[in-house]
C-alpha cells in the first residue's frame, strides 16, 4: 500500500473517530448537551487524536525499520549453497533491489 493511500485511510479513520466521539458524547447525555462537562466537539477532537497519534507513531516506526526487517527476512531465506563463489548474500539482495528499481523505472515510462 502506498504512503499516500495509507495517509488517506488514516485521515478517513480520524474523521470517523471525530464524528463517533462527538455523537457518543451526545448520546451518553441523552441528547442534552448541557449535561456534558465539555462541548461535544471536545470529545470528538479527543477521539480523533486518540486515533491519529498511535497510527502515526506506528507508521513512523515502521518506515524507520522497514528496510532492515525486509532485508533480514530475505537474508534468512538464502541458503549458503545458493551464493555464488566470490559473492555474498548482501550482494545478491543488492542485485535484486537494483533489478526491482529498474523494472519500476521501465513501468513508469510505459515500457512493458
């Protein structure tokens, strides 16, 4: 999933959290907002923040460790006998990465 799509989903979840937090606060007061301690918008904002902050923190952590996790997973699947003489597993991973980047470039140019 691309980062832009992920942020769009996160924005939608945050808006839904705001609406649900606000409506739940009004419902808990039986529809009479005078019984609430704060305005309904406050409850909506707190709920939206409760949705947004953990999700952004998790995304930031994943973006920082993603490359390392993927590379370690790939390296654990390469058997020592599959590595050519004079090469290393890291070089094989680098070759695969360069090939993937080249295919993405060709795809972006419309070349099949």
